[in-house]
């Protein structure tokens, strides 16, 4: 099971495996990815972080690009809604 920090590391490693070398958005996405993953961890714990991380890695491998934060937020909401967990109104997951 992944913590938000371990999840970021997995995402970075998956992106590095892609060709061409990682785009500049890797560093620019890192803070928002961390915020999203920490929020997901607070709401659903490590299993939900794992599911979201797997999706990010799959998207990265299939497209060669990191998914934009809005797509990550949308997918995180989908996972959390399927678990019937509540997303706080002030959550980063309410953005988009």
C-alpha cells in the first residue's frame, strides 16, 4: 500500500520510463499531485491512494504524458464516489 509520498515516487518512476524524457510538467504537477494524493489518503486511506496511483501510471504509460491535475481530480472523485465516501466541501477534489 502506498502513502502519498510513495505514490509520487511511483508516478515519477513510471514517467521516467517513457520516451522522450519527462516534460517540464512533471515538476509543476508535483505539488498538486501531492495535495490530491494526501486528500485522497485522508478520505479513503492507502487502498484509494493505490488505485489512483495505478490509474496515473497506466495513463502515463499509455499516453506518454502525465494526466493533467484536472483529470486526476476527476478520477479521484470517481473512485471516492464509488466507495460512497464523502468529499469535504473545501477539498481540492471539489475543484474543476
